[in-house]
């Protein structure tokens, strides 16, 4: 159980680290991209300002002095080293000017078609393929300015790849401290849990002898002095104490020992375990219905599986009203053997269902322990299911309480 807890803690730590890493990676990537994007937009805006100031009909800027907007930029050298492209259109869609790089990478026709498409989109700025563009309208003219976005994209991609690489390596390096941390978190709990189980086991063993002696002495006193209500009370409480000790020892065995597992016919175990309860059901004016699929094999311990059926059925008989039907069924589906015990009765609140499998828990607090139930039966069931890699669940619907025990089916053939 605590091994699984360690795994869960490590998994949780790694999940938190992965989420933090992913979030950090997204923030880095997004903020870096937006910073470069806005810087490019500022430079495109400066270019447009220069264009309108010079009114160059040929579209070729003759390296005029930088405007104030460019001088106020953090680094105006970036502007001087950048390559700009532009196309100006009239309000009738006619090309007024084309500014193409002296070392032509693209043709004028390509620039005109691209800028015309951008102008028709109606957006004032954005990104198209490998281009960052900025658009302005002035005196029945439309200017579209472009910068090649390939360098920015490559830089951002490189930043992203390096972040993923070194961030992933950092997470892997944090795995060992996480395992160490999880071990130290769980270790004190594990020690306390084992001490608690050992105490219950030792105390139960120590109590067996004095309880038996008290019961024997009470019988001897009754034979010698006759019946007495005081002796009856001693014998009555001794029986209850003996049953409680028996259940505690049974719980300790189920939790502390690894049972011997063999391939068993679960169908026969269920059928054989139900038969003794037919007379009990008859006495309580209840009806037992049994539906068992033939030859359902599981890998398990026969004693514990028989005890599983007995506890669930005894629990159903105890909490089911008279003249009601209790159903027991076993079926195999999707490689799972599902044992279901259904009894009619008051629905168990959903908030209490998980607590049913805790020690000494009883859903009906008004009931006394005089009925022989100490809140340990379902705790034993839970321990048995854990030993068999199974699950126990309780649901309620239409005035029915349904316990379902699921165990993996064994497909291995019997060795002859």
C-alpha cells in the first residue's frame, strides 16, 4: 500500500513539475514572440513614417535621417540593419511605388500580389507566412510595409528547442530528489501504520487467553453456585469480546500476511459459501437468489475468498428487512470476475460509502454491537480485495444496496 503511495507522490511531484515547466515554457515562448513582434511593428511603423515624410514617388528611400520614433527605440542599429519591403496603392488599387531590396530575393510582381492580398484582408498588421506586415492609409493611398519573419521564427524556434531540451533534462534531474523526498514523506507514516497493525495483532493474541479464562471461570462458577444475572452478563460480554478479538486477528492476517495463491474455481467457492446461509435466510423470512456463471477461475486464496463471500452475505442478511430478497451473482466479463451481493434496504449516503471499509465504521450509528457487527467485516473484505488485486465498491439505487467485488480472471490452464 505504501509502495503505491510513494509512486503516487512521485507521480504527483512530476506532474506538478511538468505543469510548471509547460506553463513556464508557454510564457517564455509567448512573451519572447510578442516582444519581437511588437519591436518589428515599431520598426515597420518608423518606415511608414519615413515614407510619408519623404513622399518618394519611386518608393526608394534615400537614407534620410531617422525620425524621433526611431531615435527613441532601444537600439536604432536594429532598424538600420533591417531589410524592408513596401508597396503603395492608390485608392483605385493602382500601384504607386514598390520598394524592393537591392539584392532582390523576391520579384516586384510577388510583392505586389502579396501586398494587394494583405490590403484586401483589411487587417492593419499581422503575420503572413514568413512575412510581418504593417499597413497605413494616408490621403487616398495605402502603404503596406513588410519584413521577412524567417529569422525571428528561427530564433524563437531555437529558443523553444533549447528550453525544452534543458528543461526536460532539469525535470529528469529532479526525479531523484523527488523519489528521495517521497520516501521521506511516506516513511514515518509507513512506520506508524506497521506499528499500529502490529499492536492490534499482538494485543489480540494477548487478549485471547484471558478472555478464554474468564469465560471458563464464569461457567465453573455457574455450575457451582447456579445461574446468576451477573454471571450471564460476564459470559455475554466475554463472547462478544472473543468475537471481536477473532475479527481483529482475522483482519491482521488479511493485512499483514501474503496469502498463498492458486488457480481456483471461484464459481464453486461462491456456491459453497452461500449454502450455509440458506437456513439463516429462512429463519429471518428472507429469500436467497443465487446466479453463478460456471467455471469462473481466479488466482486467489480459497480461505480468504470464502470469507469474502460470507462477510458480504452476512452483512446483507443483517441489514435487509424481513420478507425481502437477497441476490448473489457471479459473472465474468472483460477478464474480470464480478461478485455482486444485493439486498433491499435504506440507501447509504454517498458521503459514507468510502468510510464503510474503514475499521470500526458502521453506517447506522444507532445500531449497537449486540448484533455481532463491529465494523470490521468490510475492512476485512477491503484487505482481501487488496491482496487479490481487486476492487470493492458499493452503490445504491431504487432502495437496493449493491456490493460488487471485482477480481481479475485467471486464464492460465491447470497443470496436470
